[in-house]
């Protein structure tokens, strides 16, 4: 059945500014969630958020808030009425309600027109706070897993940056103020005032559009200016490297027997390079995934099952760990630690000490950076290396895409990394082969 609790729109306590904030009833059931306005308000300093103390998610008992008992009694009644309404729906229809259906049920249960008015008055920042609060229990559409903490941190950071911009305008920004003039002003603020790079600017504008889409779905926003083509998300291609087969072989040949930590990281990375799997997949291969000379695994991101032949390098790695670990592969570590340690490994590979030039835009100014190739190696370099090396070997693009999961050839060709020199060599080889055939005639 459903679970019921109460949340505040603004959870921060502020003794110096005792402003009341709305109390929302939060209903969770069957991977669904409804945030419903109760019509009740409270100063956050009188709200109990410690689940180890009495009256959790209720008004606290204090002399300064003498009506706490009455408020808690009303909340208790709201909880009971909502539960009864939910159960009645299940009894009547022999199934659980959708979010829209439950909202209608609660409207009928409480019969409070003022509740709907409170919901209509949720402004832009109120809707953003609701969205972020929801994100903590929201699951991804494809993965079915809770959103990663880093994703929620990005949302919070974008909210704070947006709030900072609104403060510079010295006026309130609400849904009706979001238009192309706003867009250019906000983009200018992110570029000149904050000095962000093009992709960081894009990250904040993308988050704002996500906030607005969520508010539109809640029927809180009816202004669709943000959906215009001109309200675009800036994007700039950054330098992403891949390792060719010679570089991968040199990494494999490194003697790391005196450093088991780096040896395990190196070997796990190479498994990714020769399978084309994402880190979340190649770091979680189990014995059940090994089917003779093939790896068969259901990918976490797309939920698609892929079958990959076990490369000779992977076989050597598995032989190295046979008997040490259940799946004959190095144990997994966090992505962050893996990215840190693989750079230590790459730094020991002589051919990766070359410099890579990267052009990017920051603060509206084009800049050039020169970075050692070994400092650009990440877990994702493994998957990119797999795809690019096969492409360079003239392996059918469609077959590569079946493993990498790219849906269009355009997206795939953007993903792989082939340098101008390599393209030139391919053209040179093509001409040489053509001339050889003509001479043989």
C-alpha cells in the first residue's frame, strides 16, 4: 500500500526571518509519487526533521509555538483521510491509482478549493525546490535506479546559480518572465560574470529547461518560450582521446607486479578496452556472464543484452586472476577511484607522454591548452578505444554499434576519435591499393 508523510517547501530554519512555508503531503506507492498541498503552513524552525525523535515530520512541542498540538492533529487527520481515500480506490477498482487519479481522489476527499489555489500559487523557485526534493527519491526511466547524488548536486548548483542571476536583476523572476530576452541575459551572465566555459553554460541552461519541463508537467507553467529553437543549449566538443592497439599493448606489458593496486586497475581498464562495455558493466562481470568464449551481459544503461567474444588479452587477464577471484577478473572499485588510478598507470606508459592540444571557450574567449595524453585517460577512454580501433580496422560500423549501443551512425561517428593524420593514412592506403590493382590488370 501507499506510504504517507509530510515535507516542507522550504526546509531551512531561519530564526531571524520567521517566514512560514507550505506543508505538503507526500504519497509514495508502486514507484509513483504525488506531492499534494495540505493548505497548512509552518515556520521551519518548529518542524521536526530528526527521525529519531518524537513527532518526526510534525510540529515540535515548544512554548513559542503554542498551537503545535492543533496543527499535528490536523496533519494526523489529513494522513488518515488520504489513506482511506487511497484504500477506497483500490477496493473499488481492484488496482492502484495513477498519479492523476490519486490527485482527483484527494481533491474529493478534502473538498478544499483553497488547496488547489495554494498549488496554483507555486512560483518558479518553488517548483524548482519541489523538483529537487522529488529527485532524491526519483528513479531513472531507463535504469529504474535512484538518481545519483552527483546528479542531484548538479541540480542544486544550477538552482543556486540561477538564483544568483535573479538577485543581480534585483527583481523576482517567475514563469512568465522566461523568454528570449531572459535567455540572452542569463547566457551573458554565465559567460561574462561567472566566466564559465561553453559546456558549463550548457549544463546550467539544460538544468533550467529540465526545471521548466517538470513545472509544465505539473501544470504550474503555461509559458512555452523556453521550448523555442533559439533557447538552445550551448555545446562545444572537448578533446576526448582513445588509445590505439599499440598503446594498449604497451600498457598491458607494464610490469606492475610490485604494485597490485595499479595492476588490478590496469587489467580492469583493459577489459573495458577489449569489450566496449561501459564502466558500470565491465566492472561488474560475473561468472554467469561468461559463456564459453563469449561474454553475454545485460547492460545497465540500456537494459539490452550484448554478446562479445573474449579477446586474447582478456583471456590472459582472466588466467592471471584465476583462483584469486570468483569471476577471474580484478575486483571493481568506484568510478572516481578508477579514474584517479588509471592516470597513474597511463603515466608509466612511455608513448602516452605526448602532448594533446585542446581548443575551448571560457568566459567568451577562445583558449588553447596543452595536456599530457596520460592525464586525459579515463574509464570512458576504454569504450571509445574499442569503437575507434574497430572502426580503423574497417570492421562493419553496424556491428560495432550493436555492441556499443549507438542507435544512429551519425551519433556513432561523432563518438569515435580518428585524427586527421589517421584519416590521411587511410586515404593514402586506399590510393596505394587502387594503384596496385590497376598495375595488376
